[in-house]
C-alpha cells in the first residue's frame, strides 16, 4: 500500500468520525480524532481545551508512529503545520436537519437523556453545543463553520487531492468511492 495520510473533516454530526474510523479500519492504518488532542480529559467531557502547542505536540507524536493514518475532525484554527502531510482530504457534507437530528441522538446515547434535560448536570453545556452546531452553515458563531472549512479547503496545496462526499449515503458506499483504485491515497 502507498502511504495514505487522510484527513476527514466536516460539520459536527456529519459523520466524520464514523467515516474516518471505518476508512482507517479498511486501510489497516491507525485512526485519530482531533478531539483527542483538542480537549483535556474531563468529566463531563469537552469542557477544557488544551493549549495549542500541546495539541500540536501530541498530534505530531501520534501521527509519527505510523507512515499512514486517518485523522478526523477539524484542525483549521490550530493545525496548519499538518497540511503538508495530507495525501487526501475528505470533506463530509450533510443536510443540516439530518445532521442536527444525528447530533441529538448521539448526545443522548453518549451522555444519557436525563443528563441533558433541564436540571441535568450537562443541560447548559448541551444547549450551548447544539446552538453552536446549528450555526455551522451560517458561520455566524466563532470556530468551526462552513465558511471556515471552505476557506481552508481553497487554501490547500494543489498536491493534496480533495474529495467531497455526502453522508446521507451509507458508509459502505462512501468507502467504495474513497478506496476506488483511481482514488486511492
């Protein structure tokens, strides 16, 4: 197998982690998610961010363990030094209504509905997260947005192939498209 260094990104809830994990499995390479490096381990999770230099150091150490890998998530605001490593970037798109429904279901599976309800220990964080995620397409909240991603994609070097996929399709269909001989990273 040729060296494959694939970055899978898109809106929260679009399926980047699922697709990235399955792609890594299919290619037989390590899988990493930017959330592992972005967030400090806390309970409840996703409260405290790591400092940017520490994120970069940890990610570089993880990626250096293998010649090939798949990385999902967004590193647009802090990981430009990794761009030259990518052999393929996959941008995952999904209708906002479906994406938000997936997020609600994921949050309930991950944390339990009772923790997200009014009075639950994660209610305020959940509401803030869902509000932020709902603004992805408009780009009127700080951080990850369609506008930021499109700008980032436009600035990638010509040597980096970019593929756009719609995650309404099954993961198996998407894998078939990404692993097709003419598309192999």
